[in-house]
C-alpha cells in the first residue's frame, strides 16, 4: 500500500459526484467481532482515496480517448435508457388499449394538433461536427452534453391517464379545478446533430403530441413551441441536464397565457449571474473533460414583487408537519449544485403567498424541472403550492382539496412522462 493512502488528508465531499463521502465508522468490540467495523472501514478507505476527484478525472480523460471513430464520431459503449410499461385498462373505452409491443400505433381518433406552426422541418438541424457518445447514453457535441431520451407511445398514454384521474376526482363535486399538463422537452430535442435523431428515437414533439391526444378535461401547455422558436438563446444549460432559468421563463409565460393569468415580464426581475458553473452532466457523461473545461454562466432571476415562502422539509430526521420560513432561492448552495438553489431542492413542500390581486391557488406537481418555473409564477397566482412527486408523504387529492386549489399544473420533463416508475408514483399519491 502506498504511504500516501495512509498519511494524506482524505476528502469528505466529492465535487464531481455531488455527494458526501463515507465517514470513518464507529468502533465497538461488538461491531468488530460482527465484521461490521472492518466492512465499513474498507468502504471508508476506498471511498475517500486522497485526490479522489483528480484521479477520477485523469482516468476519465484516458477513457475518453478509447473507442473508435467514424466520420468524427466517437462512441464509448453507450447505454440508452428505456421506459418499462405495464398496460392497464384505458379510462376511456373508446380509445385503444396498448401493450408493450405496440409502439408505432396512433389513437383511432387523435385530437387536433396543438402546435402553432413555429417549428419547421429543419428545427433539429445542426451541422455535423465531432460528437462523443459517452457513458450512460450521453452525447457530447460542441461542449454541450445531451442526455439521450427515447420514448414509447404506451408510456405516454399511461402518463395521460394518471393525470386524467386527478381531473376526474377533483372535478367530481361542485368546485371546479383547472388542470394543466406541461411536458418539458429536454435539450437533445433541439441540439442533437440531425444524423443521430432517428438512430436514438428522439422525437419529443411526437411524444408530447401523443400524450396530449389522450388528455381528458386537462389543458395542454405548449411549452415546446415556446422553446423551439428560441433555440438560439440560452434556454438550456450546456453542462447540466436541466433547462436554464431563461427556458423556464418562456415555459412559464406560455402557462400563464394558457391559464389566463397575469404574467410579469423578465425586465421586472433582478438578474443574477454565477460564473464557472459545471453541472450534473459532467458526472453523467463519465466525467468528460470537454464538459469540465468549458464551464458556463449559471443565471437566475429574482422576482421583485412581494411574496413569502415557507417549507415543510421531507428529509429523514425532519418533521414534515413543521413549517419553516425560508427564501425562494437557497443561495448557500455550493457552485456545483447551483440548480438546487431553486426552492432549496426537491424533498420539500413549498408554500408561497404573493401580492397578486386574485383568488387563484396554484399547485404544481412536478419533477426538478418544475423548480425553475416557480419564481416566474409569483406574479400570476395569489398562492402557490409546490409538490415533488418523489417525496410527497400525503394523499394528494385530500391535500389539494384541503388547500383550496383552483389550478393544478403537472410540470414534468419528457423523461418522467415516459418513465413507468414516475407514472406509478403520480398514481400512488392518490392512494396514500
């Protein structure tokens, strides 16, 4: 064993992996004789190797040179994600039932197209250049990391049915709740080299259109067109799998227009810029050096109207019934976790009261894409409740009715809308 491994300072946190490393295990004679102490000691030593991130990055640089190249494209054993699908009975018997083998069929009576014609045939075209299709299905093109996201029609249908159930139950009495669906496209839809689109089943417009055709008493929000017409702007992060705050702004604007709510223009916000940001895609791409060596500005916008924010934190060790006053942005986040400053992250229920002069109460049922939307809605609704589908501990219908919600927005990215795990979680919230 090298003496360096024994005497050098061991790291406590990995900036690359965005996590706290294993701590030194607690010693007792009982844990020693049971083997627990020695097992955890081995984990501690292997997890906290001195200069861990530097060694990992050097290894990744070497690995990035492996593989074979054809026409300037380097491929490194990609794993393309898929969406498992378990068929169930359609809520509307007039629409066809699907099974996992039926991925190329359309509804018998599709709804009229919702698109506004802003998207041309060349919308996805970029000139071919060096492309590195890296680990875990991540494509790196011109210092932009793109998560490969495929889709299957049956999963989209099931996602629509899960939302339909909310609309049916919430509107079963005398009170009317407006329900909306915003499916956010991801960056690969707009920035993928054209010759890779068909190869990896990248057609998020088709997937969103299919989902919308199965909605019942739910209004679709056309965030796709709002973004597709502005791909020359910084609407997505290059080094992170999320959209940028500017992209969330345009999507929020489209939602407010669809919902008939007031909306505050971007010029009324305070713009904040944090330089040298490298986001999640550095780790997701197998620590591709092109991502680390080309950081970007992380930009967010603070509302200037009056509002108050409180959280119910859903971390282990916290009481979810305890309400904590806080800010819309957690500016104590380390640089590498800047996207987490929106609402302070995901495992919490957020309640916002604003100075908006209307009686509308919005609930947003979302994944992490929805976090960046919320600051832009503080000028549109009197109250806002923000619920992450992965951490909500209550029966969702009881909660929404108890809070007097007038508007419900499902705001999730296209991968969530095609993921059976998340779809089951959305359904499961009604059964707690």
